C-alpha cells in the first residue's frame, strides 16, 4: 500500500515562533497533497491543496500568509505555521493521492502542535 | 461546495450488535464515498469505500450502501467488537486524482461488553 509519512508527530513551541511540518509520500509520486486541521473531537477540515511546482490553493478562511505551503517535489510538501499562537494548537494531517489512483487518499500520521 | 452531514454523533452498542451510521451529501456530482476509522491521536484509516456506479459493497463485517437519488450513504457494522470502538468519518468527493474530500462531522462509536 501507499505510505505517507509526516514529521514531526508532536511539536511544542512558544507563541510567536514558526513551525514547519513535513509530509512525504514514501513509495509513490504525489502531484497533489492536502493539508487538514483537526481540533479535538471535531472533523477534519481541509486547509489547502498543495500542488507540486505551483502555488497552493487555500480554502476560504485560511490565511495563506500564516500557513505557508511549499510543494517542491513530487514526494514532499511542507506546511509552515508562521508566528504561531495558542489558537493554532491543533492536529495537522496531510494526505496524498497517487497520481494513478482513483480518488483514494493516504494520510500521514498527523502532527500535534501545541503553542504555549 | 459539497456539504456532508453525518448522524449520529455518538453511538453506543453492545458487543455483537450492529451499528449503523448515516451520511447525506449535497453535491449530486460527487461519486466517491469513503469511510474512515480514526482512533484517538492517530491518522484516519480507510475501511471501505463505494463509487456511484454501485449501490452496495460489503467487506466481511462492514458494508456500505449508497442511494444516489436521495444523496445518502450508510455504514453498517455487524457483530461489533470492542476494537471497533473509534470515531468514524464519512466523506464525499469527485472521483479521480487530486480529489478534495469533504468529511462528515464524525460518529464516536462505543462498543460495550
């Protein structure tokens, strides 16, 4: 099966600092990856669609200058939470679809961000 | 855009009983409907999916039914076991690569002994 790896799994940072989360497709190429945010006991909310070699597409209400997405290769997308604040504390999950697949998404392990 | 509603939000069943979770969607163009199981603090795991060219799909104790006319689909788990306890999410999207999934609000299933 397809494997998506996310790092770090947990990160604690001080308010005002920036945090980078990596999402890698280990055994397949992913032209497109998706970044979700999940608050406790809530559903997964799509933040943005990450496109290799081009700008990410952000969902309504998601600040693109705060959540920087870079998809520099077919196997790596990064999400940088800039100037993090306590309200940014959440579970961030990436997912990727194999270019040859038919809709199935493969999820990373998720990254739990805690901003003090 | 697509809107997916899911019910119930919590469901408690006794071991061995069946559990049913229902979802409705708004975009008639959606044609891929996966179900995910998520344990606390872990990634969602695909447990079954269905495409709009079929009405029902079964995999051992798990089955999904789809009614495109009514725009709703359901997850059925039979002979529930304690390890089935988790949060289940339905989702809908247009099939094909780079499809955006819209998730339902989730159902917390508790299987009691």
